[in-house]
C-alpha cells in the first residue's frame, strides 16, 4: 500500500481533521484515509465493467454460444 505525506497543512485544517476523527471515533490517519477514498472514488461513479455491460445490453446483447474445438493439442517437439 502506498504512503502519502502532506506538507504545509494549515493548523486550522489539522485541528479540524483531528476533531472530526474524534467525533467519528477514529484516528486522524484513518479519518484522512477515508476522506481521500471518498474524494477519489465517489460512490456514484460508473465502473468500467458496469458501463460495458450496459452498452452490450443496449446493443442487443451478445451471442456467446461459441463452439469449442475439442481436438487434442499436439505435443511440442524441440
């Protein structure tokens, strides 16, 4: 997991983060981590897999009935 160092955070912001963390019963580090997670990955964001699935449904779906070749593979020779 990566580490981040934030320099020159104003004292008022640091104090507010500590108070917020205490109100939620968490450490300041955990509170900051959660704030960053929510900012970088908002809950309403569309994920790529969901988007592709939706596009596929709008396009009429896909026929995935693929016939597999059951012929045994030939061994490699060196």
